[in-house]
């Protein structure tokens, strides 16, 4: 095995705000699989490093989901915007520092920032791999216009099989 992916960085993109568990279960699963199996670094937006959070003012005190819900209810949109601008900036910054973007799209759960993360990766020529929860056959047609169909998967298992193949390829970049 050539271990082509060792030392590379993957960013895990997908809904947080509208997901029942903030997308924690699938991110934790993939983070462990990818780091253990391929010796890759993983940027998990639910686990931003303390340094990055501090540098951009996204520390735990200022990034409470409960606070954001309350601010909406109280029409305190300035407070909401102030933190969300920082969160979006840091997330897009981490996409730009990644070698690979892994996206989990769920048909019934909106993921607005995820689409911006995908656009950022595409603009920066970072490969985008998408798992669609209902299966590739049911993915939106427009997804096939921006992501190569070979990089759209019906399950995390399919994605990991693909990454196994990439990892054992001769040393060269895939696009």
C-alpha cells in the first residue's frame, strides 16, 4: 500500500444547525475511520482547535447554540450575525487549508453553509466527495453539475472503499 493519503487533511462538511445531533455521530465515525485507517488529519467543525476559536473570537462562551436560538427569538440579530460571520469565516478558512472536502448531504435537512464550503473547495481545486443520505440515484440533478459523479456516494462505506483505492494508488494527485 502506498499510503497516499497519509498526512493529508480532510474537512467534514454537512448540516450542523438543523441536524438532530448537530451532525456529531457521522462526523465522529468518519473522523475516527479516516484518521485511523489513512493517518489523515481531520478538520471537524464541531471540534475546532482552541487556538483557531480564540484567534477569531469563536470561543465556547460566544458559540452557544442555545444563545443563538435565544437571540433569534429575541430578534437580537446583530449578536447572531456577529458570531455567525466568525463561524462561517473560520469554517471557510479551514476548507481552504484542506486537501479534501468530505460532504454529507441529507435530503430533508438544509445545509446552507455546506454549499458555500463546497463552492470554496471547487474554486480552490480541492476534491469534493459527497455522501448523499438517500443514495446517489436520488441525489439532486444539480449536484452532478458541480461534483464528478465518481465522487458521489450512497453511503459512508462506499466513500471509505473509494478512499482505500485512492490510498493505494501510485503517488499522484487525484482530481
